[in-house]
C-alpha cells in the first residue's frame, strides 16, 4: 500500500495546486471531489444536475452523493496503491463514511495548508475578477469560507482524535516555496 494522504485547507489556500503536484511526485492519483463534481456538472450527468445549484451557492453537495462518488473512484485500480485526497472528507460525517468504507487505515496523514483570513479573501476575490469558476463570486466566497469554518475545520480535531496526524504547512509564499514546505512536512512526518 502506497501513501494515503489528505489535503485540508480553506478555499483559496492553494491546496489543489499543491495536492496535484505532490500526487505526481508520489505517483498516486490526485482525487479532487471539487474537480470531479465540476466535471459531472459540465457533462450534465444525474449527479451533475443535482450538484450544480448547490455548488453555485457555495454549499456542500449532500454527503451520500459525494461518498458514493469517492467510493467508486477509490475502487478503481490506480487507487489500490495509495491516493491523495483533496476536498474530501469535508466534514466529520464524510470522514466517518470513508473509515467505514476503507477501514481505519484509510488515511495515514493529513496536511493542512494554512492561510490567514485576509489573504484568503484577497486571493479569492482576485480569482473572481479573473472570471474563473462560477462559484468564485463575492457572495459565494463568503458562504464557502463559512462552510469551511463550520464543517471542515473540525476535521483538524477529528483526525488526531482518530490517530491520524495533521501537519500544518504555511500556505503563504510562491507555489514553489509552499511545495518545499509540503515535501519537508511529509518527510518529517514519515
Ligand atoms: P474550494 O476548496 O476552493 O471550495 P473545491 O473545488 O474543493 O473548492 O469544491 C468546490 C465545491 O464543490 C464546494 O464548494 C462544494 O459545493 C462541492 N464539493 C467539493 N467537495 C465536496 C465534498 N467532499 N462534499 C460536499 N461538497 C463538495
């Protein structure tokens, strides 16, 4: 079994960029529920139709739908030798569902990318101005940050309570600088 790593961090922390890069170095699939859901919306699948308005509002897609989507993805061959999860689990119920699906060893280490509130808001508003994703607008950004604080941040306590270390990485700096910190944190933790 290869590495089983989870990336945590608020929207705008840059975790997708770092997660993708680390996954390619480790040779494990980068499994991003946000990307999978955006693809489902683009393709107009049943799941995409259910998720579209919820995502546009900055809310969480119902746990049952996301858990089923991830379980299916983790059952694919390439995930047998490890994976890097990005954007999932996003609340304690999803974390418990993952443990139930895969067993207690589902996760080996969580890396939390840390960026302060003011910097986050500036980055997200910058991304909104560039006309990126449809959920990158001012109202939705506030909602996504609130959902992060209410639902996802508690995972920073959930995982240590379930014997999974969470290592914090300072997410302020260039992509390369942050990546060096991520790799260092991973080395220190293993
Ligand atoms: P960000 O971290 O920048 O908010 P993501 O790409 O991870 O972006 O997610 C975008 C949106 O997709 C979320 O706001 C949410 O609506 C939906 N989503 C992604 N992952 C999950 C999940 N695990 N559970 C529920 N909804 C999710």
